[in-house]
């Protein structure tokens, strides 16, 4: 959204939440600079539920201000509107007052009716699609450079493996790494592995390590912490099961006499993470791994209605079983 070319209408859409949020932040800063905080009116769903109030938006479009030279209306979550709401808003976009800028944000693909209405009104459309997972490490390296620090490709790959390919979460992690590295600093894979990151993903890794080590008390303590901070049990199952399946595969290959280096290369993991996993299998029995995997499979069944007790109790029982308690 260029400073010198302010339009009356913008449509911002896509799956890259980090870029969308950055654009939204720039709009807020400009509105406050031009006319104060009162010049910006935001319409969005309450607590992330429902849809933005389209009737309130329609009522605000023709309104006039006696104090601000320009008004800004930002609508976040337009992808949730139904056909009737889309039709009414699209019709209103055809004639906007000259002192108004309307910014529509779609978290994902924009509704076709709004896209057509914005084009017909000579508005500006921005598509921010998140990079594919395989492209994300390269994107992270470039984003880190823009933030002012260096990120090694190996560290970028480790971030994606540990945290997934969600752009917003990864961008937040880059900002945290900037605080750690400082302006002009650098982060490599060893640095990243040594950090005690305050993230759910890292806690899940620690939990899976506790299961591999048959540390029942430690595993229960970590699982309780994750539940207390609002983690979803189903998501925990996925992370734990994925790590244990890789551990089972690695243990089977080691049992067949394959060299550690070869096993690490066949796991499809970041080299450092694969090395750490194989190292932890030195004193782990294959039968224990299978029992832990079965316990997590039981937990998944329980969380899908296979038991009369709740997810938290189911998680506790599964952790006890998986850790040999």
C-alpha cells in the first residue's frame, strides 16, 4: 500500500498471515499518522468467531466526519460472509465517498463476488500466498536478512521441521531469534538446537524424548504443562505419534545392523534432529517403542469418542502407558 498512491478500495487476500498482518499494521500506522486513532474503524469477528458485521460496515460507508480529513474502514474476515452479505457489500463498493479508504481482508481465497466488485471499482488487489513447505526455508533465510540478521539454511530447515510451515508462527519465531542474535548477528543450526524455545513444538519434542527415556514423571509433568497452556490433545497426538513412528523405523534399521549414519539419512528429518533421535535410541528397547506407539493409538481412539472420560484424563493414562508407568 504505497504512501503516495492511496486508493479508495483495497482487497488483501491469501494464506500468508504474516504478510497480511504486516499490511494491516501499516494501514493502522498510516491512519493514526494522518488523522489519529479515531480515523480508523475496524470490523472483525468477536473472539475469532462468526463474521464481521456487514450492516455496520454499510452504515459507515456514507457517514461523514467533521474532524478527520480521511476515514479508513478495515474489514478482516470477509471470507466468512454469506452470499447475501457479499452482494450487499459489493453493491456498496461501487460508489465510495472521496474521503474514504476501505480495506477488505480475506484469510484465504477471496470470495469471487468481492474480487469482481473491487476490480469494477478500480480497487487494488493484493494476493499473499504462503510459500509451499519445501520453499519455506529459503523464504525464512530471506526474511531474516530483511529483519537484520543472518539465518543459516540448515537452521531454517530445522525451524520448519519443528514448527511446521505456518508463515505467522515462523515469522514470530524469526522476531524472537532477532532479539537473541541482535542486529547483524547470525543463527546457525547449533545455536537453534541449544536454545530452550518457549514453544509448544519444543515442548512436544521434550515430551517425546521423555517417552523414549521411559521417564514417566517427566512426561506427565510436560503433558500437564501443555494442557494448562491450552494445547489441543489431538495436536499433541499427531506430534508425538510422528516422532515415535520415526523412532520405531530407526530402531528397526539399527536392529538389522544398519550403520547410524545410514539410518539418520533415511529418516527424512533435519540431519541434526535425526542424529539426536538415533542417539537417544541407544538404550531403548524395540518392544517399549511399540508399546508407546500402541498407547498413543489408543489415545487417538479415546479422543474420537471411544471412552467416557475426557481428553485430559485420556492423555494422562496414555502418557503413563507409553512411558511404562
